[in-house]
């Protein structure tokens, strides 16, 4: 017979306990449930299993003295990593050592960050409160003993006194439990905020987001930043506290149990070690299943986001049916994995439930003969049962929390993988510069100095950019352009042409620092009166910049394209979420346009580190922010003044990528360009959606603004606006000859070019 708390201990705490008992979590099934569990269990309800995984913070909280962050044991058969085939999808199961390494790598930085003093103080407070809760539990254990003794002895006076002690205990204990949970969750939130800012900073630095996306390095980084970080911080704290609590609990209650009957302790130890080994064996596939579940859910959500973002194209194609199929396929994949996860969880739970129930009658059965022979009082039975359950919980953390631990392991794995990718992104720039494209920034003085042979050095004739012996490859190492050398001087407008897929956009990618696969040198000449560093990402690690007397070199790191000097316009302009003013100020003054940067509108309680990224950006030099009149004028310059009245002025907010035509968006992008006034702009088919008149007008505007431009395009009309043409032919893999040629564009040659 299983002793129900209702039968043994008809106190108010058992009411809550019995309710919780109906849930899936079966903690102690006899009297004297630890008070901490009672408080925590009230927050846990019988949610569907599919949602339960997200609730493991609650589950863990339920067992403040019954959970420990014991990691998954390694599979003894495999040394490092084991291949697992789940739902037809191959992925490597990380070994214990990798999990530990990743956990430490992800968790540690915050505790050594600028916020460490505050964080450590809060952590100490949480630990102190946790200690307090254990003390209260021990107190309740003794209270329970005296309470039942009074009951058994029919001592009404003593019984009433114990009842009052109980009530007093509740009044004093509840605030400690509530405050402990509040302090822990506040700290978890603080930790999460710091980590979110830390990860976002590294994700956006050095165009890492671009590399991850364009080379499909890892899946769903957004989900890792949003969901996994939240889960990680909450659960890591809960696990740590639970481990600490279990250790204290173990010491406190072991004494009690030893005092009653020492052999019980030994039986309990053997039982829990055996149970742990079996549960580890039965649940070994859960880490992979949890990992894949995270991925598949995120894939499904991403599919829906893509439908939203491409609503018009899909509607034009009438692609609803295909989208439905694609989305269902993704959902089915998540569904199938979850089904497998549920089956594995069910199998494990058969064992864990049996494990929980089987042992329950043991302490009462062993101690009862001592009571019958008069060696102990009645209350001691209750006390030993309670102490036994505490210790059993402490020893059985892995068994009770295996599913939570496996889900947490999956989170560690995903975050650790993400962290490794972010680290490798910043360290690739240290790879061999002879095997990658080297982007260099060189300070020059524009003084009329002649070299000894009477010629003018390149930096003195207004050279903006020099490409030397550049061989450009795709990330998959296919050669696109071989041995390209060219110089771009001030007002020397270059048109890049070539057949589709020949590598025109890729050349701009290399010039913008996005691609570094290949070899050769790209040199930007920076006037000495300018600080060249604003051209480079302000977050570029100093170890990546090799500085000599007059040169700043950066191997493979991207330049900051919203710098004063170089600007890049893609074919499809990017419309930020926000007002028309924010569109125009993007990206040069983007942070100034965000209302958050106005201290009067700063939300209360904002953490200092959440503002650091913005502050760092604010530190870089940039031109004066344009006034409203200037914004109006530039809109007129690109013939978009009518947009103001149509959409309610500069400060109206719309989904601009939907309400503006592609040609209007391209004109808006030119407005940004005219406001930023760079010296050099790289245009990738940036007028492809415009009529010829508008195209000619925009080119006249940027030429009049003194901007030198390099354009990629196919249209015949583009020749009218450029001085030279770089033609790239599709690379023949068997050829070792250069596949490009440069010609001047003269009125006489226009006819020939049109035939290329
Ligand atoms: N991330 C990538 N990984 C591997 N190959 C890529 C990647 N991006 C582009 N490529 C390949 O590089 C080649 C050149 O692409 P690029 O976009 O530079 O062509 P393009 O000359 O601009 O073509 P179009 O005129 O059609 O725009 C293409 O064959 C393309 O498949």
C-alpha cells in the first residue's frame, strides 16, 4: 500500500500536495512533504506533455531539495561523439566532456563581466535564502514529529501548541520561499539580459550573421538567442541552487535518518545508485531528440515568418498550396520527432514512476516494528519517513529529473555550438593572409610630390581603391575571377558587366569585405586628415589590425559600409522597421533615430550593459545628423517628395517594403546615399527597377555630389554614366588565364559594348 499524505498528515499542506500529486510529478508520496516543495508545486499544473518540456524550470523548482544538475553520463562504448539517427536525421551526440566544456564556456563570461559585482551579490543572496528554506524544512520535520506524538498521546494541549507552531512556521516560512524564487528569477533575468546583449553583439559583429546565413553554418540563430538563452539562464540557476540545496539537505537529513535506523540509509544509497544507472540507460536518446525538437520547431516558425515576409510574391504566384505543403512538412517533422520524444519519455517514466512508488513503504515498514516494541514514539515514524524521502530525492536527482536534464543538455549543446561559431568567426581573420583576400587601409597625404622617376605616386593622384592580383573564389572554392588588377581614381566611375553568375556581385562582396576566399590585395586610400578607423567596424578586435607607420591592415575583416567613405547599395534595398525618417537616416545615423536613445524615453530600470552597444556606436565619428529640411530636400532630389503627403510625413510608420514599390525603395536608398555623401559607392544593380529617366537623374545626382561609383549592371543605359567597363567572363575551370578585361567607355565604343 502506498501511504498517501492525505491519510498520514491531514494538514493544509497536504491539500496542495494532493493536488500536485495528481499532476505528472510524483514527488514524495507519504507524509511530511518538504515545505519547499509544497510552495513550489502550487506553481506547477498538469500541462500537456508537449508543453511540459518548456516548464522544466518549474519542475526543477518543485524539487528544491530533490534535483541536482548532474550531467548526462557518457556512453562507455564511444569515446568522443556518437552518431545518432533520429527521424532520418543524423547528428552527433555530444559527450559529457563536450557538454561540460560548452556549459562553462556559455555560463562563465557573465560572472566575470562588468556586471559581476552585482551578479555575485545577488547570487549570494539567493544562496542564503535557499539555505534558509532548507533550515525551515528541517524545522518542519521536527514539528511534524512532535505534532504526531501529541496526536498519538492524545495530548490536546501539546497538539494545540504544535498547531500554533505550524501556523507560525507558515507565516515565517512562506516569505522566505517566495523571496528566494523572486530573487532567483530576477537574477536569471539579469543574466539573460546580459547574455542577450553579449550574443547579439557578437552575432552582428564582423558580419557574422551574414556568414552564418550565407554559408548555412548553423540553424536558427534567432531561436538560440531568444529561447535558448532564456532557458539556459533560468535552468542553470535552478540547477545550481538545487544541487546546493540537495547537498545541504543531504547533510541535514542524513543525521536524522542515521539517528533513527542506520541500515535504512545504506538501502537507500544502493537503491538510488541502481535507479540512476537504469534511468540513464533508458533515457540516453533524449538529448538528441530534445535538440532536434528545438530545431524543428524553429524551422516551422521560420517557415511561417517567410510566408509573412514574402506575402506578395507568394500571392502573385498563387503559391498558397505549395506553402501549405512546405509548412505541413515542417510541422510533420516536428510532430514526428515529438512523438518519438513522447515515446522515449513514456518508457522512461514507466521506470521512474515505479522507482518512486516502490520505495515508499520501506521506511515505515522498517521503523514500525521499533514502534510496536516501544523503542520509538509514533512521531518518529513520520520523521523517519520524511527524512528518508528527503535523502531519496537528493540521491535520485538524475532519475527524477532526467527529462529536464536531457532538455537542458540540448540547450547547452545548441548554445555551445553557437558560441563556437561566433568565436571562430572572429578568429578566422587570423588565418593565413596569403590564402585569403587582404583588405588594407592606407593613409595618404594629397600633396603634389613626384617620385624619383618623375611619376606621381598613386596615392597622390586621387586614388581611392586599388585591387592587386585578386583571385576571387566562392566559399566552396570555385574560382570566379582570376588575377584581377585595377585602380579606381577619384571620379573614375567603373561599370562591371558580365554574364549572369560570372561573379560581379561576388567582386563587390570581396571589395566590401564580406568574402575573403581567394587571394590578393584590396587597398583603400584614406586621406590623412581623416581617421581611417571609422572605416572599419568599431568593434574590430585590435589584434586583427596590423599597423605600421602609415598603414592599417585588416585581414578579412569587413569594413563598416555605413562609414563616411564607402557605401554599398544592394539590388533590393533593405527597409528598416520604423518611420520614414529612420529609413533615410539608416544606417549612418540609425541609432540617433531610435527613440530609445533619448534619455527621457529610456525605460525605467534599464541595465547599463544593454546600452553599451549603442554607446560604442555613438563614439565613432560621423557626419552631422541631417536636419528635417535636409531630409525633405533629399527626398525631392530623388523625386520622392510625394511620399510625404501620401504616407503622413517623415515620422509616420509603415511596412515600407510593402507600401513602396521596388523602384521607390531604390530611390529611397539613393537618398540615404546622398545624405551620407561617401567618397566611393558600390552599386549592385541598384537602379534595376527604375525607368531610364529616373536612373539617369539619380546618377547625375550622385556624380554632382562628388561621389565616385562602381556599378554592377546589365542595362545598356548604364554605359552613359561610366568612364570604364570591367567585363568579367564566366570562368572556365580548365583555364589558367585571366577572365576579365577593362576598356574605356567613349561615345565611339558604346556601340561595341552593346554587343558584349
Ligand atoms: N554563398 C555562396 N556559396 C557558394 N557559391 C555561391 C555563393 N553565393 C554565390 N555563389 C556562386 O557564385 C557565382 C557568382 O555569383 P554572383 O552573385 O557574383 O553572380 P553575378 O555575376 O552577380 O550574377 P547575376 O548577374 O545573375 O546577378 C554564382 O555561380 C553563384 O552560384
